[in-house]
C-alpha cells in the first residue's frame, strides 16, 4: 500500500463472504461433544461399566470378583461379607475386640477394598509386586533381604495404610499406643500383628509366613502411597488424548464436508456459432450501471439513466451483462443476421478438416471459463486423434501444435502436457494477450465452476492483472513449450497431419509437421503491418505491442497510429521518466478512441511532453530514424524504438487459409 | 399511500410506472402543528412535497410559506449540502419526502428531467454560498459579495483519485474548495490538505506561472474555478478576504507539518494516509489492536444477528490519539471494513430506487424492501463497507441479491459487536471529535456530530485490580488444601467436593451465561441503553472462578486421586486449568507483540496469498541481482528465512519489523567486514523481503497461540462435565 490516492470506482460489487472468524467456530460444540463421549466410552471400556459407580477399582486379590459377591442388595454392610470367604479374623488387641463387638470396627475400617487395598504379592517365579487399588508395581528386591520364601508357592501379604490407623490414633502423641506402629518412614503400618501374634504363628507354616511378612515389611518401608497415582496417569492421559483426537478428527471431517458444498449455478453457455445482442427495456431499466461495469468490451453505456448498446460491433454476444442486470431489463436476443462460425463437431473438430480443432472465442462463444473448458476438450479430442492415427503419426515431429496462448490455448497445452503429447504453443504476442487488453482492473470470470470440475487455470473472481500473473507463474512452473512472438503463417494439410509454418520472434522461421492442430486464435486478429519499407537492421526495434514501458525509460520512441492501443502506448511511454515520444498519425486529428485517452494525450501534447504529428504517412523505418511524409513534406524522426499500432487483421484469414468454411463476421474490438 | 396528489408541477405527467416507482421511494410524514420537518444543519438528501396543510420555511432572511402540492427542501439537489432553513408545520400537515437521486431517475425516465435542472442549479449555487459562508474566507467576504462571486464562477466536479491540476501545468485558475478534501503534493513530497473554503493555487495563478504542486481529489470534491481575471478583481476589491483565507490555510498547513514531523519515525501508517476516510466518517468502527485477541467474536456476533456479516476484521492499521475519558492515549487502531456512516456518503446518490437514506443524526440506513440488488452502492463505497448477499427468504423485495451494510444495530440495545467483544477492544468513535489527529489536520471545519450515537472512546478496563484480587484469594485456599493432604476425612472431602462442584458448574455454564443478556434482549425486544460492556465481564468472572476452583479442587483431591473416574476427572480439571491459565496469559501478552508485527489488519485466510506474494518479491528481486548479492543471499538471507525457530526468536526479542531489518543489516555489515555498501545496492530490498517472511511466520505463530486454546478448553470442559456427573453419581452411592 503506498500513499497513492484510493483507487477508482470498482467495476463489480463485492459479495458478502463469511470470513474465517465466522466459520472457525462452526462444529466446535458438536466435535467437542463427540470427543468427550468417545473419551468417556473409553473410560468405561477400560474400567468396566460397573466401575463408574464404584468408589474405586478392586485390586489384585479381589479384582476378579463381581459386585454381587459382596453387595447383595441387602441392608447389611458389604464389609460383613468378608467373613464368608476369609473367616472371622478377630483382633489380638482387646480394645479392638471391644470395638468390633460394638460394631464400630469392621474389616472395611482398615482394609478398604475399593479405595486402597494394598499388599505385596510374591509370585511363583520370584517376582515381587506391590499392588494397590488400581495399580501394580514390580519391586526390585533389596539385596539384604531375609530368606526367600519357597519359590514354588504364590504368597499374598496384605498391607494396611497408616491412614486407617490415624483415623482414631494420633501418631504424634507418644502416649498413644499406636504411635510406634505408624512410623513416618512408610505410608503403611508395619506391625502385622493385628490378627495373629508372631508367637502363635510358629504353629502353622512358620518359616514361610514369617519370611513373607519380613519381606513385605521391607517392601512396605520404601513404598510411597501415591504409587497408584503415577501408574494410572499414563492411561488417563491416553484416554484424554484419545478423546481430543476424536474431537479433532470430527472437526476436520466436518470442515471437509462444508467445503464440498457448493452454491452457484453455472449458466449454460450458448452453442458455438450463434451471435446475440443485448436488448434493453427502457421502461424498466434503472440506470444502475451494473451491465456497463460488467461488459468486458465497454459496449454498453448509460445515457439519461437508461442503458444503451453503444458499440454493437464490440459485443461478444454472451457476456455477463444479462446476469448482472438486477431486474431483467437486459436480455440477450439472438441476432438472426449473423452467420454461424466454422462448422465444428461435438469434440470441436472442424468438419472440413479432420485433425484441426478450434477452441475459445474463435468458435463464436465468449467467456473465459468456456474457453478453458473448450481448450481442455479439444486437447482430449486431439489426443484421441493422435492415438487413432497411431504409428503413422509418429513420423511427425509433433503430436500437437496449439496456435494461441489465451485461456483456450493454455488449457489445451496443460492438458496436452498431462496427457503426454509432444506439443508446442505458438503465440503471436504475449501470454493471454486478449485478457491483457481488457481495461485496467477489469474483473474476469464471474460465477464459480462446480467444484468437481477442476479446470487448470480457473481462478475465480479476480482482476485481470492478477489472472495474467498467475497464469504466467503456472506456465513457468509447468515449463510449457510456449513460443511468444511467433506468427503462424500457414497451416496446410499434409500426410497424416498438418504442415505448420510460422515466423518466430526475431524473424526465425519455424516449420513442423503435426498430427493435430488446435486453433485457439480468438477474435482479435493479428496486428496489421505497415505498408512501409522496413530495414532489416530496424527489425529488432520494431514492436507491435508494448509489454513493459519501463524498459523504454530515457529513450526516444515513435508511435505510429492514433487508435486506443496507440494512445495507450503513447501515454504509458510518456509516463516514464526521460522518454521522448513522437506520435505519427495519418489523420488530421483525433478520429476515434476513448475520451480518457484522447484527453490525456491532448493534455500531454499541450504541455509539450509528447509530440503529435498529424497527416504523417510513414515511408521508411530505419534503424535510427523513421521517415515520413508530413503534409507532403518528407521529414525524419530520429528514434530508438518504433511502435506500430495501426489496427488488426481479423483472424478469419488464417482460418480461410487453413481451409475452413466461411467464418462468422468476426467482431472488431 | 391512498391519496397521492400528482398535482405538483414536478410530478404531474408521470405515467403509471413512474407513479409506482415514486410511491415506493416516497416516505410519508405526518406533522402536528408547529412540529419541524427539519432544522438548519440537518443533512439534506430528500425533497419534500406537501399533500395537505402548509409549511413555513424560516430562514434568517425571512419566511416563505409552501402550500398544498408545493415542494421544498431543494437544497438537497446539491450533493453534500445541509438544510438552510427550518420547516415548521402550520396546522396539521401531511407530507412525503423522496430521496433526490431516486426522484431524478424517475423524472428522467419520464422524460421530464429538465424540470429539476434549473432548480438544481439554483440550489447548488445557494448551497455553495451557504457552505462557504461558514468559512473564514466567506465570513471575511460578506454574504452579498460571496453570492455575486459564486454566481460568476464555474463549478468543477471531481471524483476520487482525479488530478485537479498537475505540477508544471500552466496555471489558469485558482480553486475554491466547496466540498470534499483535496491533497496537494509539492515537489518536496510535502502534502497539504485543503478542505471547504480554502483557496488552492493562488500564487501560481496570480503570477501567471505554472503550478508548483499536484492537486488530487481524495474523495468526491466540488470546487469553483477562479480564473485569473476574477482573482485579480477579487484581490483588488476584497484584499482582506483573500489574505484571511491564505492566513488560515498557512496556519493549518503548519500544524499539519508539525503533526507529520511528530510521527515521522513511526513504521505504521499515520493518520495522514487515511485522512480522507477519517474525515468523512461520522461513526467510525475501530478495533484497538493492543486489546484485540483476534477471536473474531465481533464478526461472528454480527453475522449471527443479521444473517450476513457486515463487519470484517481487515483494513488499515493507524496509530491515532484517542480522546478517552479525561485524557489522550496513542493507540494502534484497525479501521475495520464496516459502514462508517459518512458525512457525505458516496453510496446515497448512486441508489436508483432511493433505498439508501439518512436520518437526522446522520446514520445511513438501507431499506431492503426497495433494494434491487444492482450493486451500484457497493461499487461506489470506497471502503467495501457495502456487500451484496442473497436475500433471506420471506422478506420484502424481489431481487435475488440484496445489499447489506452496518446499520448500528438499530432496534437493538446497542451494537452487537461492541457487546460481544471479550476484551472491549472494538468501539465506534466520531473522528472529528474523538481523534486528535483528525481535529488538528482538518480542523474545526468539519462539524462534529451534533447527536452522538456511540459511547466516547473504547471501554477501559482495569486489569490490575482483578489480578490483585486473584492473587489475594489463592493463599488462604491453598492453606486449606495443605491441611488435608491425605484427604481421608469424609466430611472434609464432602465439603470441599460440594464447593468444587458448585464452582465447576458455574464455570461450565459460562457458555450459557454469556449469551443470557443477548437472549433476554431478543426475547423482550427491548431497545434499552446502548454500549454495555457485555462479554468482557463474564470472561473476567470466568477467570476468577477458575482460580478459586483450582484451589478448592486442590483441597478436595489433594495430591493423589484414586484410579478410575476420580483420577481422570482430576487430570481433566488440571488440564482445563492449565489451558485456561495459559489462555489468559496469552490474551494478556500476545496482542501487543502481534500488533507491533502487523502492517495492516489481516485474517488467517490471507496468509497464504501473502506468502505467495512475498516469495514472488524475494525470489523475483533476487534473480535480478548480481553475483555478490546472490551469494550473500545464499549464505545469510535464505537460511534466515527458512530458520525453523526464527519466528520464535523474533517474538521473544520483541523487535518491530524495522528494528529487525536494522539488526539483519547490521549482521550483514559485520559479515562483510564493513565493506562499502555501494556494491550491495538492492540488498536493502532483499533484507526487507526476508524480514517480511519471518514477520509473517511470527504473526502466524502468535495468532495460533491465541486461537488454539479455546477449542481445546471447550472439548475438555465437555469431557469434564460428563466425568463430573459420573463422579458425583459414584460417590453418592
């Protein structure tokens, strides 16, 4: 953005479009709910459906039991059921026995099955595992452990957490009888004498039991009570991650679904060869300028609040004027007087010359997107023909010659490249010359295509400058065999194909035998050459198009002609610093052209920036000067470059020479 | 309208179609005795016709009575004029008003355009006199001489971007600016802005030289041409008027120069570039970029309310000083794409059916029933504020497309975008009153909006107090949690659990609560007071609740949660708290950094295009350079561009793009050992392009930081809700 004044009025109204601010949040809630449900379901799967209602999962010894084993629905506490399997283990301590008889102390008070039932398991293979509610941890046995229990047996030693004791006892109080049981070094109580005193134990399997208890004590000493938290963190994190992943996936799929929904309806293109003109109902026309702004060729103008077709010759016949009219006052009506173009088959092959295809504006249609479609179709048809001609066609140097690098030619070239045909594109001027000649900032391509029809080069609502730039990038990236500045002189039928003769940039001749030819030459025609002597040395300085005015800064140039193209060239050159511009015109004054150009050039001439010479007939173009007769007097205009803009030869001459039928009256722009 | 007198000389002779069009465009009005149709100074866009009763037009010069089938208000025929008289109703009267543009079209269709031409000419002259009379030049001249002068001069109508005269052109006329803004750039690139009542090109015309500057119309402008002879006469007869005009212009130009100097060093655009937009706006929608968290809630609320979005967060970024409460503050503002209700709207005269009208306060409204979807208004608006969209089914009007633009949410309790902003960054301001630069550059010539329709300045929020409160709340709660780290006490667990649950429910219902005011307003259809701060309050409440909930949960669950639902629940909660905390932190820290890196307001979907353009610029320019520069690029610039952590460094260093360019240039200098930089001409542009790459990547990084955590937070909170339900059910068994 520079400090230049704001641009002029647009040619097309902007359509409201939802920005990403609005579309970003769509589907978030649904995706989040889906992900959350997925995570929740994973949780249920992991822990079992019953675990949702449980205060915690069951650990190793009871893990296989179902809820019904302990909870039988009766009013009795589940803790009373321990006795049915384990037997009634009374306490060795009188105080505890008293409490048990009162019902204040039960199995579950110290052994909390759901919340923290812990223990040490000695497996048959010598593994030592510390287990608790929801976790298991294999311990490394300390080296100075007492005698191992019998390796052939599996032993479980239950542990009780200190927290169970400290509910009633105070660990800090020295006078408390349980103070020495609850030491700070372990989360577990290390006494193991609640149900059976050590002395009593000697009666039954003494060595095994004591050894087991000793080892369990060692394990318990170093164990942290929050082992469970660490162990379950991994699986929890996995559940959360899985839930979020599902949410993300749902969102991405939703986005893709939304993008695939399309809205616009593509208007049906007219059959090739017909010609239509706009007819405006003055009674209903609002004078809103929509059709004027939409016309790429400036054929319409608003006079006294009503639109009028000012230049019917410039009308292309099927443009966006009708679709831009807000109330249907403008309708395109078939002009019966116009003749049809060359007769073409469905696949755009000319009936007079098989193997010769036409695509784009030359078929009589218009609209860039139709040209693109036709280019693709013609390339496919040409490929079919090449395949059909087969071995005989291999003798030719090329499979396909494409004449013209406008939308149709480029689309055909890209398709041909994709199909693997040996092809070349010959363009007399620059890439997309006709689109380049649209007025500045003209909008190209109005309605979007259906998304399943992916045309290369189709871009959408875009200004012509941007369109041409993007196409240039595409052509460079695809390394299309494009020859600019090549004027095709003849396309003559030959054995198994066509003999194409052309003159490349710099006068280099070009000849090739091709199996098929696509003529995508548009309707603008070829620049007309001057009827003046041209020195060979002057040829590099002679130009028919002005592509980059900046490269002529500081030079003296002569422009021959006074039409719109000549005036625009002169204006562009005069805007460069240090240029000396002389305009040689055959007429006596300004005869035609856009008012803006005439006013601009007249103002520059009045200021002395540009020299306007009327009644000048160019006689000779030399390497350093142009000689012309001005009102009968011969004069020489020294210059470093010459631009000739004296009109265009319509393209039907090439068509006629190629042997096609009498073409339509080609519109002159 | 049942009765419709086409007896008025203007309207008789309209055929049925013309009458139908007139009926559609006309707005009927009933006035009681003594009520005013309009007052002096009101914007004038419509012509009034009297159906019944009579109207008294009061001007300082005298009064005139308009009877039945008469018409008045023809100053509207001059575009941009304001009412010159007060129109009072004598007795009960029934009137209708028609937008002038529509009337002209209807008459032209009927072939009777000539009727308005003379009246239009007179009206225009009178309007020019009225406008000029309010300026120093007009005041010094006096009314009669001014009228005589205006009658002799030729008017020139220029549209935006056109050059009134160019430097080195022979000076044949001086110009008196009547309306619009003219920018004059002299050879030293010094720009001056000329508005109503200023004389342009005086010296050159007087001395019969050529102009020494180029004058461009920044908007649609109307000027009167003063040929040399008339200028000489004027200088002879009224030298003091000319001198006075020159003096005021000089004073203003000096002020402008001073303002420009003040901001010369800034990297971002200054008000001078956007002066035309700022001076023509009556209610400018601006977003304060240091507070904006790029969430897009404003655009979303607008789209939800109206069906199509009327606001887009794209536009120019300008640093302006805003009048805010008692003081001034320099803020980086984004001028969003939304209707700014211009003083002289470009869209209004373009509408062929008169669907665009203005009310007395100056707000520009669009009637969808009259809109035909032709798009002329959208094409005329210089700032893309009007867009076309498919018509909603069931409304009045027949066209497929209809024009949409911001209408200040009339009929609602305030602009939805303003109340939807979580940080209070978006606001509407009147530049002539609230923006210091506009006042000083264009001066008191622009009348401030007499009836303010937006709160002054952006909403201010005091963050510090809030965070202090949070910080003060946390220690006692943490102390509570430490006292029960084992959490086996059932009562303690229950108490903290209940509190945590309640807080969690409050947090979860944030999504519902924040929509409550809007829902309430919609249900009751109130049009209450405007400009509530809305969402911002809920967001800060949510943050506060979050901090307290975290402390309570710490007390409840302690450091260990058992396996199963509880542990998952606590994990999800801590993830929520972390994401929320990080989000709050990013909302606080990121916008400022981001603003410093941005050149203009862009949306994430523009980044791809920008990147393509940058690539084109860098590689295109690179290919033109000579070998040494290419080597330099290969060793320094391209690695700089593709460094993965480069954007992170840029963000952390806090440099602006200009500073970063300087740093990179320094690095290159050091590398080259201080060799002459003359050989490396062109490397400046490359350095700039390379830095632009990194800046773009840094911007994307920061925008992602702002935008990624909300969906995460939302997903986790839904999971949290489910798990909380399961936990509560399980525990209560």
